[in-house]
C-alpha cells in the first residue's frame, strides 16, 4: 500500500492524516454493462442509464433516472453506490469522467464500465477523483479511437487515485453533493422564471391582427396604436475612429462593439474607449442613458440598455426612445420582434445587415406611456430575478471548481 506524500490544500477540521495512493484495480470490482441501446428506450418501464446520458447531462452523483426500458434476461441492475464510466463517446474529454449511481434497481446499460467500490471507498468520492485533476487527464489520454473513442475497464484499472479515510471521503462527497443540490435548485428556479417570461411575452403583447394583448394590468382598456419605430424613437448608427491614430483611443468615452453585448441587459462600461477627438473624427455619436443598443450585423438583433452614456461602432442601429412617449425597457422587452423584423428586411451578400432607415420603418403596436412603464417594470423585475439566479449558479459553479482543485491531491 503506497503512501502519497501530498495532502490537499483545503480539508475539513480534524483530518490530518496523509492520503494513500493506489491503482483503482485494488479499489473495486469491475463489470461491463450489456444489452441495451438508445433503440430500447420506452416511455415507462425499468429506469435505465445509457452511456450517452453521462456526457449529455453529466452529474457526479445520480439519484433520479427519467429514461426507461423493458428489463431483459441477464440485465445488470444497480444495488446503489456503483461507479460508472462511459465506454464510448465523441471525445476523450466527454467520456473521461465518472458518476456514482445511488439509486437501486436501475438498468446499467450497454457501453458502461461499472465499478463496485470496496467497502472502504465512497462511490461519490471515487467518481469525483476519476473525473477531476490528474486521474481525469490520464483517463482521457487512454481514450482511443477516431470518430468514436473508447475507454475500457482495463484502462481505468491502470489509473491511480489518492484518497483519505472513509470518514473524510464521506465528508467531501457530502459537501459536493450539497453544492450540486444548490446549483440544481437555482437552475430550476431560473428555468421556471424563464418559462414564465416566455408565456408573458406571448400574452402581454398583441398577437398578429389584434390591437390589444390577452393579459393587461388593471385599468388599461384602450386599443394599442400602430406606429413606426422611427416615430417613437431615433435610430442612430455608430462609427469607428481610425485605429492608426492613438490620440483617438484610450479616452473617457465608452465605445461598444457587438461582441460585448452578450447576455447583459444594462451596460455600464465598454472594453475599449475613445477620446473626444476620436468621437469628432468619426461617425460615432454619444447615446444617452436609456438607449437600446441593437446589433445590426453579424449576430443581428442582440440588445442591451445603456445605463451610462456611450457610443458604438458601425455594427449597431441603436434605438433612442423619446422618453415622453416611449419606455426603454418596454422596447427592450420586444427584442424578439425587433430581431425577427431585422432578419426579414436585412440584406447583404457576406452577412445580413439592416440599415437605420429600414429599422425606422418597422411597424410596432404601442400603448400609452403609462401602460408601457407597467409592462417594462414587470419584465425588468422578472429579468432581475432570472439574472440573480444566473449569478448564483455561476458563483456556486466557481466555488465548486475551486474546491475540486483544492480538496483533492
């Protein structure tokens, strides 16, 4: 039993012993899943795990299974706490990871490598060890094939992992299980909110041929008015100062490129900035707070709202609402309509591009400003909640990544 010199950088209080290192061949009994493929899946029956599910929706611990098949003769059923590694996949990175099956009575289908750990090994810790750091890299190196790569039990048996006492393994596994539970919770909450938003976008704006929406706030009964976008807002293009003149750059004026928009809603600072002279020597224009930036080429139809005045390059046809009659967030909430219109009327041989004049002619149904504000505020609050859960998911995933690096040897 070889002793490993290292210890993890971070561990739970009370644990001080050096971790041991051994080949996985000594840490479990190895089997091969058999007899099932995607064609065997049914709407109901016995729960089943196939190799493809492990890399399309990877989880280090599996407690629920929502795919089913009819049980065949000589089927391998889980007893709980097996470790499974896909035997086939598209890339080495896809299949060089393991999951612990905690649910009993699950069919372990074809193209799965199955490990039943010895009593002193926690299955979830085993799966995490194989799926991260040096063991994962070694496992990926052993994956062989061109269009389809393969990993065999014999490959896994050549991998060494370093592990502590069972008690410490249990603590580590419980910690990561709790982290994953929190990540899943926030992902589900975000998903529900996104579904609510999608439904409300369909019901709170008039459908084709109608002049009132299905769902309205109390007190609003008037028909919406058909207008053109250019009648309720200015459509403003952008420009780029000469990159050969350093006096035009690194100033104090925010200057946005389409690639910066992403999934942001409010923009507070650009990656590149221009000087007052750069603004004067180009067709770029200062846009006020509340302007809805609209990408007009190469990724047409992405939007964001300026929370701080700035300028853009020529890849935008920005919408500057008349604040007396148009609410910025109401316009932003109609991104789908703006994008659809621009894709239809846009032209270009290399890439589709829509002009400011074309955008100004876009027909758009508008209620009075008070109703716009109510609708805009509703979607702003909904987007704020969605963003909150997105940030929590990102934060927890970063915590998990850091802990995986520091809590294993």
